[in-house]
C-alpha cells in the first residue's frame, strides 16, 4: 500500500526580537540571498528605509529595485509581478497588511522566495499562505506563498498605533471559535480536521491568552502575540486552507467588508464577531470575554461607534461568503441566536450604537 507524504512550506528564516530592523541584511545573508527587490508599504520607507538599506549594503546584498505599494488591485499587482527582473533572487515586503499581501502574491506568481517584515500585527497575514487583494473592487483571499523568511522587530511593533495590536488580538482570539466551527463541520460530515494543524492553532491561542501582562506594549506580551500569529499562518499551510483560524467570525467580518463604505480593521471586526459567536457556540465565552476586556480591546471598540444593525446584516450575509463551508453561521437557528444576543448583551449594547 502506498503511503502519501504531506509536504508543507515553513519559514527558513524566523527572527522575532528587539532591534531586528537594523539587522535585516545579516539575517537574510544567512540564506545566501544576494539580489533582492524591496516593496515598502505607504510611508514605511521614510520610517525605516535608511536602517534597512544600510543593513543590506553592509551585508553586500544588492538592491535591484525599490518601490512603494499604494494599492492592492489584483491586476496592478499581477502586472508588477511580471515586471520583476529575472536577476532578482528574493522579494522583501516591509509594512502593514497591504504591502505584505501584495508582495506575497507577487512572489507566488514569480515563484520567488519572499521575506516578510511586518511593521504592525493587525492580523496573521504576515505569515499565512493567503493574500487578500481587490478583485473587481471586492476583497478576495487568494492562494499565495508561505514566507521564506519572517523578520519581526518587537520595538517596531510596539511603536505602531495601538489599534493594530488590538486588531491582532481580535484575529488571534478567533482561533477559539474557528476551531469549534471546524469541529462542527467534521461532525456534520462536511469537512475533515487536520489534527496537527488544529493542535498548532489551539496551542498558539492558548499560550497567548495565558500570558500575563501589565500593558499590551509589554515586550513579552507582544512577542507572544507575534509568535502565535506566526503559528497561525503555519497551521493554515499544514491544513491547506484557512479553517484552523477562520470560521463563522471571519465570514461576518468579510460580510461587513462587502457593504460598509469604510470597514474597520479586519481583526477588530473579527474580534467582535468572535465574542458573538462564542456565545452562540456556548464555547469558552468567559475566556474570550476576559481577554477582550483585560487587553482594552472592548474599550477601543467603544470609540469606533460600530453599528448593531451592520453586524446583524452581516450575520445574514455571512453564509453566502463561503457557501461551500458549514460553520455555525450557516445554520439559521445560530444566526437568529447571534442577532438576539446583539440586541440583549450588555457589553455589546455599551459598545455598538
């Protein structure tokens, strides 16, 4: 009987620590990469360009092209990919979610190694094999490459606006409801859980929610957040899909993106939806409520004036976002419970207008 092997891509370079923005060259040099193209997010070159250029030049790494990612339109990104010189040995993406998504997809098209250097932790996109781009004006998740390298400077993450940390918290905590949705799908005969991917996802979120902290800018707290979001990306690579860290709560967020003129950060929407769905699932609701309260996530959401009616509308739309899945949100009774909870829960009534 033939045995089938399950090959996965994991980062060859994985460096999380303080001061790494000044050591990019020496960290990349270890992988024998000598000719690179750099893509910055908007405004990022002004902040870190001098340090990164100095570091690369000191390591004798040639920079063949530097550009700034201003948009994430599929057509534009695809065109940019095929304009990359054949001499380029690796792409470096530096910035927030848009820059990372764009460069990740270009590396996928060109079959080039990709070095991910996030400047904020708004979600797990810096480590995942998925790129979120605009296709015909709509945000879509497209298959991409797991980064060849991930380099994160805790001091840089700490210096980013707090909203990005809150967004990362919301995205990571959603593993709890996502895994319960995946288990539900398997029980309904609609999916098969990859046990190792599920274990990795579960361990990453459990490690994070048990981390003691005084403020969300504590070095240990931020390192735990970054490490856990990194493991999220790898769990998706193992599973071959986003199920280990994306369930009904993500579908609600994607639905909000469909009709809101100005959606909030992905992880912020996901965090609120996680709180709602954990109550519907009757699964670890107290734990999720505790971490979202203690980190100040709920306090931040209160300042955004998000609307109850928008969340209720998104709940009705959510099943159509991924009709091939069968999460709790795909069940009508669950949707009614979720909408009722939005109307009656004290926490939500204090946050949403």
